[in-house]
C-alpha cells in the first residue's frame, strides 16, 4: 500500500512538473521563474525581453549578444539618427542653404569650419576623418575659412550631431540633427573642437540659438511659437534665439511661448548631461515632465522636430501652452513613425553612459574626505543628494520654496497637484558639466556660490573651511 501511495505521489509530482513546463515555468532552487508567462516563439523557446534565458537566479544568461546589439543600436540612434527631422530643418527652415552659402547654391556667406567650431560651438569626430585629411590638417593645408570644407566634413559624417543629405551631384539637399548635437562633445585630442567623441557629455560650447537663427526661413517656427510669421514676429524670434548663448537651450519656449524671464534675461537653461542617469526618476531640470524615455520622446518629436508619434494631453492647454496647441504637440501623428521604435535602444544606450571620473589632480583628496563628512552631516546635502545615486531616492523633485529660489522655471513644467518643482540633479561627473555655472540657469558661477546659497537658505552655519572642503568633495564626484 505504501508503495502504491508513493507511486501515486510521484505521478502527481510528474504531472505538476509537466504542467509547469507547459506553462513555461522554470523551477530554480524551488522558485518558479518570474518569466514563466513569457510568450514563446513557434519552436517553444522562451525569450523574455532581450534575453534567451528565463532563469531568474542567472540574469543575462544567453543575453550577451542581444544586449550588445541593443547597445550598438542605441549608440547609432543617439549619434546618427535624425528621426526624419531634416524635413523641418532643411525642408522647411532651409538651414542647409545658410550652411553651404551662395557660392554653392545656398544663401549668404556660408558656414566655414572656423565659424562652426568657434562661434557655433560644433564639434568634429576625429575618428571619422581619413588619415590623409588628418595629416593635411596637422600641416595647415586645409582651408578652414571655406564653406566647401564644411560640406566635405558633412559628407564624412564627422560633424557631431549634424547630418548632411546630399544630391547626386554632391550638392547639399538638406540637413538634420541628432541627439549628439547637444549631448556629446569631443576630447579636443586632435585640436580644439576636434577629437574623440564623449557621448553623454553636454556640449557646453554649442550655441544652438545662433545656429537656428541663421535659417533663411524662420516663418514656420515663428508661426508655431509666437502665432505670427510677419517680419516683427521673426525679429522677436531671432531676439529670443540669440539670447541663449553657448551651452544653453530653451526646451519649453515652443510650448509656452515664453522667451524671457520677468527680469528680461533669457529663459534658456543649461544643456544637461545625458550620462549617469541609471536609477534616477526625473532627470530634466524641471519636474513634472517625465523620465528618461518620456524626455527622449519629447525632444525627438517636439524639439528636434522628428517625424514621430507623441501624446501628452497636459499640453492641450491654450492658456499655459499656447504654442503647443498651435503645433498640435499634445497629439502628434506621423506615418511612418520614425521615433517610437527607437526609444527602447536609445534608452538602453543612454542609461549605459556612466558619469566620467574626475581627472587626477583636479581636487584635494584629503579635503574631499573631510567634505564628505560635512556633506552627510552638518551640510545636510545628503538629505536630497542621497549616496550612492546622489539624487533623491524616489520622487527626486522639490518645490522652489524648499530650496529658496524663484518658481519661474518650475512653473513652466506640467505642475499637477504638487505644483511646480525642480529636479534634484545627480552629482557624479559634476566637474564635466560646470563650464556655464551651476543650477538650471547657471545663476551660481561657482560651487562656493552654491554652498553660500544653501548655507543662507537653511541656516547651516558652515565655516569657510567647511565650505572649502565641501567644494573639494563635490569636485571629486
């Protein structure tokens, strides 16, 4: 009898195991895989996510190839994909004509490499240049004052974040931009503005407003932003664009039509870094918009003017967002959609970009160690900049009143029930994005000025020595 019972029990166990297999479950150390419900292919192979393995205690098993492919796909999107925005920048604004100049079928003097590198702050990827051209540059045999050289660099796809489109006869037919124009720079390893790519680093020299202002036909942009396209409106738009300056960009002006702060200064904010955001919630300056993927969709569609689909009913507000309503930005539709399918690999690549470590000798290690204790203690910095992320764990946004600043920028975002907020920026790699000051609008020129602000705001009572040590700690991030 015991034998029959045992056999029956084994049969039951076998049946249960068979059912689990049929359901796609995998028992590992007594635990059913969290991916057991993943849909298999026609051959019965489970491929949850990008991976071939569904063993929960061995993440990534069999995934290396797929993850490498996703990374490379995202890198290509980040560096070279225009999302079809050449239809706007070249097709509507005719920006390419200002680049090539009248000598090559465009208008005006054209844009020389010298102008592109200095006044506009564009960068050139040295690895995209043939060895012969690099040698000629070293010997000073390349005319950097000629737009013809700029066109040659565009044909080589070497201008970071700018992609030229050419006719069969070699003339420039259009121009588009990629994520890298704002969120990559170069190491100046070859010459100023020419070197190895540094993806994720903000281009703190880029004068986006100046570049856009060169477009021969600003009427479409003026109409969408300001609701008019007459000469006065175009002049106002140019005034707004030229107020930005190097390292700044206004990602809200074409939704709220606000070009200047109440005091008359530019409403533009510093171009942020695209590195170091793994584990964060919000990563923009202004709270309320959304996470990394949301912002990528926002920028690709509404800022780069790519041909994609985008939804945000919060922008369907003619009082707060009149420009967004004029552009139909709350519900954009394009067929084909050249953005949405690329958001996943772009997200993966961007979150893979680690913050750069400070160069040796750029800070005092002993002072930084003392500063860390102040950061986590009397300075109260870690109340919001929580190690190891160095931003809030969870909802990383605060009302302006909490940090003793005005609410102008915070109120430009979708405020919701909590009101306008500002995002707590992560600190790693701070040294690589500090050229244009600190805070969203660069209002504090130095780290010491930031600390003085918080010392006053919170009544911290920090000594000059403590502030000095804190500065060294922040430089060490």
